């Protein structure tokens, strides 16, 4: 027997390793806070009470892979129950992931179960948090089924009914809704904001490029010549002239003021550069190169807090209340409450419908199965609610494809990458289009290439200047190589062709003359600083340009041409501003300008 001891020990070690690696879903590590001398059970700082399941009270940690980084859960078990869960995850701190880090542990604690729903829009982070908690439990010798709860949440409890009154109710907490709420409050209104998701931001969070604005003080300070008229013309040309020119002019004329307003809010956009479809350097972005959406959403939500504007998260508007032909409120619901929000005016800022495949296929059956870059809340609710009151729709079939979407993650590669000098090549390693053309043109050109995809190619110099790239790297969608030839090999491209393409391009930059495709912007830097990078991209649904018909005061217009009293709309929920193709940088100026106008008009209406 003695001679088999070593072999038996080895088998036991292998079995144990197998259980640790494969027994706990995708968990990469599983480390207790303090190890114990009791086999298989880790004992934490809390003491040694043995609970009914035979697990000692204590503090246990577990780790899992999240949205591009590790998530660590520290679980306190006491009396057979989880009494505390702390989760940290550096890479989950931005945007939706942070909501999962906050919400999932609370749900697990409340239900004493791991059978809880993921936070919508943050599935990867939610699962990572659950995996980390599972790992911590495993280190305590517990399995999920040993927990006493069944995940039942507040939904099984009878709902309360609440009536809330305000001057103005804003539906939707993206950029347009938050701009409206802040402006209404600044004007003196008693305003509340309702948002159906557990977090603010909507599609706005995903805006990475910047905000177009003309005749701004930043342009003047940087010696950039630009005019409101040129801005109007570029937007009309980009939109194939089907845009409503009055709305476009209103947007352009108010754009510089909107930049000043953002300055006052503490959200300056001082960096001015070129973007596709713009004649002059007009796209304004944050100094530090961060994505404009996340930057503004943070600034706006801080301002909502500072101004003590009530925000109802997880609260979905389902119906507009109409009395004597006027909109006087909103019916909404949360998990535990049915709300009647009574108001003197309502602002619809619910965004577009790019995340509602059924809805966009109604208008554009050809888009079935196309990936979307949209936030999960972009389901067209506001359009449906307004339509039920007779609102007219414009350009509803105009849906924008973005040419640079990484298909596995649906992650959008910002136009800023091309604006800062990146090129697009096909699988043969050749450029095929002026990369700065409008989104529809570049998307169409990509769909003509072999495999209907392309690669965005850039260098270290570009990466250093654009923070957004780090997010792509974190998500493992960037191929990196020390030389152009090496990069080509990694993406199955002919090295000589890609080298030749880069050589020709760098000469074009040096001469400021792109003989092949006539590109004349985004040519400040060549691509010559190693390492080199590539991201594989194809078109994805990006923006629904059509929507509710509004006038220049953001009033909602009915099919008979009259306005719906008390109802205003702003942002992606509206149509007419972008025509048949939205220019990069115009979504952000649209939401800020019309968000503010909707609030001002609503306040005037109340007066
Ligand atoms: P915009 O750019 O026009 O501001 P966003 O997509 O950024 O549009 O924001 C719209 C917001 O409206 C999203 O956060 C979305 O979740 C929210 N929303 C959509 N439908 C509803 C609804 N029925 N009730 C409350 N909020 C909604």
C-alpha cells in the first residue's frame, strides 16, 4: 500500500485541480481570504460558527473574468446565510459594468440565491460577478444550490401605486433627456426624469467621436475658420438633402451656445478635429481623448445630483396621459410600483429603435440579422407612445449603418480613429475608399469587398493620442504586431501588399495628396510608428434617423399638421434632422441643442 501512496496523492491532486478549473463555470481563480486547516473549507476572519450546511462562518474571496479584466468577490457568510458581498472589478467600473457590480451582489443578498437576473445590457459583467461570488462560495465548500433562496425578487410582491406631481416630466435619461432636465431646472421648473434601465446614458454613452459645432470660441482660439452656413450645408449634403432644413439650421445656430453651456456645466469639449462629411474641423471632444458620450453622461448625471433632480431609474413609461387634448402626465411602472406622474408638460427623450429588431425590420426588412451597436433601451417606446396620440413620423425607414463595428462584440470603432489618421484595407491589404466619406458610402464600399468586411489599420502614435483605443485593446479585438509585415501575417494578408499600401499612404500624407482616393482630411500623421494595429470591422446598425415629427420648438406635430399641446420631443426619438445619413458628431449636438430647446419650450408653454 505504502508504495502506491505517491500515485494516489498525484491522482487526488489531479482530480482536485479538475474540480477547481472546470467545476466553477468560467472562473479563472478561486482564492480564499485566509486558508484553514480544515480540508476543503476556507475560514475567514469572522470566527468558527458552524452553520446548518456545515460551512464555517467567515470571509471568502473568489475571482472571475469580466469585461476585459478580473472581478473579485469577497463574501461574508454568517449563520448559514450570505450576510455581505463586496465586489471589485477595475475593468467594470465604467458604464454598464459598474451597475452589475453594484446591483448583482444586492440581488444575491436580498434573495440569498444565485438565481438572479443579469442587469440588462451588462450580461458579461453580471455573469462575471456571479461567477466570482460562486467561486468565493466554492472556497467555503458551498454550492449555489445550498443557498436557501430561490431568487424571488420584488416582482412577486404586490405593487404599490404612487402619484407623483411635477411641472415637467422627462422620459428617458440619455443625453437629450438629461440636457432637458437640467435646462428645465435651470429655468426654474420642478422637473423629474424617468429612465427604464437601471442606469442613465442610453445610446449617448456609446458616442465616442464628439460634438459638431460651428463658430465656437474653441475654433476661434485655434484659428479654425468655419461657419454656421457651412455646417448647415454639410449636414444637408450628408443627409442627401431630405433633412428638414429649418431643424438643421436651428441645430447649427444653437451649436456654439451649446458648447458654452457645456463649459458652464464643467464639461468642456476643447479638442477640435475633422470628422467624416465635415468641410472644416468642427467635431469637439474632451481634452483627454475620452469618449464624448461617457464624458457627457457623467457630467450630466453629476449635475442632476447636484441640482437634486429626482431620477426614477428602472421605471418604464408606458403611456401618455391626455386630458382635454393636452398631455398632462405619464403612466409608468417599476418592479415594485405603478406610477402616475402628473405634469404640466412632458418631454419625450426615449431615443431610437436600433435595439428593436422587430420594429426596424418592419420599416427595413433588408436589415434582418444585422448586428446593432445600440444600447438595449433603444426600443422605440417613445415613437409608439407619440403615435398613439396621432404624432406624425418622418424618414422612419432611414436607418444608419456604421462602417466600423467589430462584429463579435458589436463594439463601435469610433470615427475618431480614421479622423486621427487610420486607413481601411480589405482582405487583399488594399485601400478601397476615401475613409473620410460619409458612413453610408463607406459602409456600402465595405459590403462590396470580399467577405463584406475590412480592417482598420493604425500605429502606436495614433493609439497614444486616442484613449478610446484602450477600450478596444481591453476587449481583445485589436491585433498588434511589431512590424507591418508581421501584422499582415497575423490577419492572413499578403505582407508585401500591406507594406506597399502603407508606403503609398505615408507618401500621400507627406505630400498631402491622396492620388488614389482623394482623401483630404485626417492626414495630419502618417502611420509609421511601431507597433502596428488592426481591427476587423463590418457595418452595424447605429442610428435610427427617422422618428417623431417636431418643429423648431421641439413641439410634437400630428399627421394633420397641428401640435400636440404639452408634448415635446428631443434627440434620437425625433426625425428630420439627419435626413438620409447622419454625419458623425451630429447626434451629440442634436441631443444637447434640442434637449435644451424642448425644456425651454416646455417651460414657456407652462408659463
Ligand atoms: P438620446 O441620444 O436621444 O438621448 P439615448 O438612447 O441616449 O437617446 O437615451 C434614451 C434613453 O431613454 C435610454 O436611456 C433609454 O433606456 C430610455 N428609454 C427608452 N424608452 C423608455 C421608456 N419607455 N421609459 C423610460 N425610459 C426609456
